């Protein structure tokens, strides 16, 4: 008898995002589907508005990664104007994106994921929290908050607001880095480096005792996609697309983001509005790809800064070709924080960042513009089509969480296959599936804020619709 | 040394919600009106959602009001005490008031009295237009916070 397990996180506005685990007649897990909110409504809402408003509107999609939408939107505007933005504007946008990577990755690592693997998968829920973290790892939680604040400070210094800064615009940015702002960032850097190094040391110790998790948490062959520089180096705001397979072979390279539709297709799942992107030439089954920190570190040859490059070398030693375990997203995230800090330090000494030549001006020279940027969770595309007056006729947003959707399905299935014990939903399985999803740091709260803590409803359902077992975690 | 991230307040008002999801903007709208009123000792924060770094400002305040939109049968804003949760674990990108109070307690060693002020909300589509019930609720919510702020300043312990 086939059965289905449903994990159903309830949010107030978006409705349901849920996980369904399918069980075959023999009682074995045969697959899983993870459904998340989709953005088609937002895309529709923007039609008819001037494209110049989009950098002000689209950051409202998300309270955690608004800068990613801001920058991708501004880049799409650059393309509509068909301008090359000033060098200073490009560097300033990059600086803000680095701050964004730091703050978002810090939230993911220190608050969402670390309590699980530092305190144990089977420890009581009441202890698997920040209090437990403090009790066992003094100052780490506080340092994690400080590191996130550091990233937000950079965003605020540049954009005058921590969240939703109306700073990047089509053609460039509104204001340079101030000397005072630069000194503020510089003064905070040593603490940020120290926290990151502590976290890296800690995670490496975790890795030595968590080989089981490395093997089971989303460890499967897939493709990896992201932006790379012309020389194959780590990229987060420019460059072109690269696809790599799990053997480490580059299968597509230097694809201009505007041509993303030549390499990315979108499949549709039953019971979900969310489209699941895949590598078009291989189809939706074989073309599953992952984006985000794990992918970015897989596809790049170097990061261009010494400390992170040393860590990158160690990271790559976990793979034969590409690193395929999603548990190592955590490690990749910490390495990206380190790289971001090194790049931020370098930028502070760059005179371009204080330039007043910040904005190119032009009319509408192209009726379509695509902007791509590396958001913390992966490559973000904003694709706008406008009329001669610059009013939006069509908007297409491809976000990281959607691109990781098929990989998250496989991750949940892999974990469930190992921990499912008949029709009963165990605490052990729930804890691990939750963490498997956290490896990707999906943005479930995008478009709105969640109504408090996400409730988890896990159901095992028979083909006739009977609920065989149900567990709710509030 | 990096600067401290928060300003101590007699009463901290955190309005949260998505300003482009119609009535969901009620929390930010209330906080912005309170900010415009320049009430003595009152500091406001506006955010699309609650997140861990807010715990520092919460810990430094002498009282905190979380203002959020809420769908449901209520026609009037409701002010109620909210106490720290047992767990300070943040499980998604968005925290909730009791988690933030717990986080302030666990990470900074201090948590102030907290209140949750919910503003009735009925429509959450894309857009900036408020429903009449939420528009009315925002005005009433501002009155409630103003009263609470006066009581806090006067040394009252409960609203």
C-alpha cells in the first residue's frame, strides 16, 4: 500500500509550504517533494509600473535578502538603459552584496543550524536552542548576532538603512562610501574575522564527528550552477554562468546571464505553483542543479583572497570532483563569510569607493533587461520586458530557493529513506529532515513575514486519504 | 571598537510586517506614526520581520511593544502581555515576540516586560491599500501605545 508523509509548515499569508514524503508498497521511501512559496503574484503586481521603480519594490520580496533583489533589479535596469555603470558604482554594489552575504550567512549558521549539530540531533528540543548553545559554547551566540550586525552595518552605511535601502538604481548607485563609514567598518573587521575563524574551527571539529551526516544529508550527484569571473574565480555580482557536474567537469561555461533561458528550463510539480528550474539540455530528471554557497565554491577555481583560498582548498578535498554533500553548505557558508571579510577589507583601501562618479544616465535603449546577482542562497535572476515608455510588460524572477527545489526533494528523500521506520513519524526523522532543509537555508518567509514560529505538521497518508499518523510541532 | 548597535529606550516599539502586502503593513504604519509623534522615551523600530539581532535592542529597553497585523475575528486592536518563551531557538528566518524576549534573556541576560499589540487585518494581497478596519485599527493602536508610554514614564508597571 503506497503512503505519503506530509510535513506542512503553516504560514499566515502564503498558505502552505509543505514536504511530502512518498512511501512505496514495500514501505520504503521512494521520493519527496518540498513545496515553497512562489513569486508569480509579485511578478504580476509589478506589471505596468515603471522599471525604475523596481529596485524600490522588489526588495520587499524578502526581509532577509532584500539587497539581492535590489542589486539584481538595478542590473536589469542597467541592461534596459544599455549602459556600463561607473567603476565606482560597481565596486560599491559589490561591497553591499558582501555585507549581505555576511549577515545572511551568519543568521543561517549561528541561529538556524549550529544548535542542531553542536548540541546533538536527539537532544530535547528545549535544549537545542541558543540557551543551550551559550551554555556549551560561551559567547558564540552573541558573536553570531554581532557578525550579522556587522553585515547589516555595511548595508546601512552605504544605503542609510539596514533593510530595504533605496540606494542602487538603474545606471549605478546614489551615494559613495563616506570616510566615516569606512572607518566604522574597518574598526569592526577584527572582531568579525575572529568570530568567523572561531566558527570555522568549530565546524571542522563538528565535521570530524559528523561523517554520518556528511554521507546522508543531501549527498548525491547533481549539477552545480553559479556566476564565475572570466578567469574562473569566485564571483558574486558579475561574471557569467557556469554549470559543473558532480565529477567536476564544466559542462557549460561563460553563459551570459541574459541568455539564461538557453540553459535553464522550468518544470511544474503537481500540487505546487512553484516551478522547479533544471539544466535545459539534460531535462528535468538529469538536469537537477544546486545553487548557493556549495555550488559557488564547487564551480570556482579560487576566491582571490588568501585565507579563503586556503579554506577553499580544504573544502575541495571533501569531493572527488565536486563536493556533493549538502551538509557542507554550512562549511561553504563560513568560507564565503571569510572571503567576504577579506574582500571588504581590501575595498576599504580602494579610492574608487569614495568617488562621486556614480551613475550613468540614459533612456530606454533595450526593451528587455536581465540582471543576475549571487544572493546568499544562490543565483538570482530579474528579467524585465518593458514598452517604449519603460512600463513593465512582463517580469520573471528566478530565485535561489526555487532552483534548489529539486535538490531539496532529493535531500529529504535521502534522509527519510534512512530514518523512516514504517508509518510512524519519529522525532529523530523530523529533526533530521528539518536540518536537511536548513542546509539550503531556504527563504520560506519571502514576500511576507511568517506568523511566528513555523508549525510543522507531519502526516502519513494512505492512498485512500486516511491519515495513518500525524505529528505536529508548534 | 565597534559602536553599540542599539539605543536604550523606556519603551521600544517594534512594528513589523510587509509594507507591500496591504493590511500586513499595519505594524510598520503604527511604528511610523509613533515615531512621528516623538513621544518622550519612546524608540521605534520598523522591520519586515523579527530577527535575532533585534534581541539586543529589546534587552536594552525597559519595555517593548511588538506591533503586528493579525487576521481573525477581532475588530479592535488587542494589547496583551507576552512572556519569554522557554526556547530561544529561531527556527525560520522570522522570529516571534516570545522568542525574541527569550533570546534577550539568554544572550544578553535581561528581558524587559513585553506586550503584543495586534491590529485587525483582513486583506493581504499585493499592494499598499489598507482596508477600513485596519486603517481604523492603526489609529486606535497608536492611542494605546501612547497611553502605555505615558504610564511607563509615570512608573506604572502594567498597562
